[in-house]
């Protein structure tokens, strides 16, 4: 009799680098600041929902896009204000990244057939690869990765 493992299998990463800190399927355990938790409770918004909304908006995802343009713009400004990625890219580059992500999210065939959505999903995977490689291999990024003499 062959033993079967009861441990759930992690999905295979889409990109080689999606491991460790950058794993797509991750479970985090952290302490939620009291003020954030109180704000969530006062607004009847579970912390998980608020965090997922934050990620979806910042990612310019195709999920729940209607009426979120102002929130997305504020989050992009938040991202820039914190200086994320500015050791590799200019603020203009980063805004262009967000514009490209947003354009991809807008192309989702929301009223399309299942077949059309499947075609979009396959194309989107290829586009994500292209987009990531395009930005990852920008000249400024390469220069900052080289060891300093």
C-alpha cells in the first residue's frame, strides 16, 4: 500500500524568484497595531479585507476596479513618498510601471465568455513575464547591482 501525504502541496511559482520573502502563496503572522484594528472595527471592515483591498489597488489589478481610481492614485503617491524602488528607478519610471499595470488590468474581458477569459488569462501570464523582465533589466537597475570598487 502506497502512503499518501496529507501535507498540502504548495502551488508551483510562476517565476523562479517567487520563493522565500517573494513567494506568491504566503501566510504571515504579525501583530496588528491597535489603532489599525480599532479603525477596522469602527468601520466594520475586517483587517484582512482592508489589506487585500490595499494590495489589489496598488497592483492595479483587474479585480474590483470600478470606482477605485482615486484610491489607486493615492496609493501610488504613498508608494513614491516612501521611496520604494527609487534606488533602482526614477519616480517617472515607477509611475510608468503603474500605468502599464493599470492598462493590463483594464483589458480584463469582464463581460466575456469563459473562453475569452481563458485566452486573456494565458496572454496575461505572458505579458506579466514580459513586463517584469522589461523593468528588471532596465540599465539603471543593472548599474546599482554591480559591486562598488
